[in-house]
C-alpha cells in the first residue's frame, strides 16, 4: 500500500495535478497514521505482558 501511494504521488507530481497530489498525500498520511497506531498498540501489549502470553 505504501509503494502504491508513493507511486501515485510521483505520478501526480509528474502530471502536475494538485488534486492527484492531494489524494496521494492523504493516502500516504493515512497509511503512516495507521502504522504509528499499530506500533503503539504493539508496544502497549508487549509491556503489559499480553503479547507473548
């Protein structure tokens, strides 16, 4: 998904469309937020002892 959004961002910059750039940047930002949330939840489970039990 990250590679797809990165390719969409590069294509949007190539065709110089501000709408496509905004959509691709939104997808990349959304994916980054999801990744950060999963990382924080995983650390929470790890430190509470629920991850390996």
